[in-house]
């Protein structure tokens, strides 16, 4: 399933690339793309358990990152 999320509190473009790489390594994630300028993440994943793991990765990566589904 492909979903679009708004990302809040991500500090820089380099951080966005690093986070994108970490999310791509999560089991169940088929693809992930983060657009820092638009503050959006497009992610293709298999199930809601995968989304929970992605949220954990975001929490560990940088304190205060919030993702909200928009599409």
C-alpha cells in the first residue's frame, strides 16, 4: 500500500535522506521517499505493523518527529 504522510520537526535535508535510508531498511517497507522541502513522505508498506515500526524509527532518529497521514 502506498501512503503519503506529512512530516513535522525534521531539521534538514541531510537528515531527511538519512531517515529515508533507515525507513527503507524496515522489514515490510517496499519503498520510501522523503521530500524535505514539501515536508512529505511517500511510503509503500505491507501492513499496519510495518507503520508502527516506521514510527519507532522516526522517534529514535530525531526527537519530536511527527508523521501524519494525508493520503
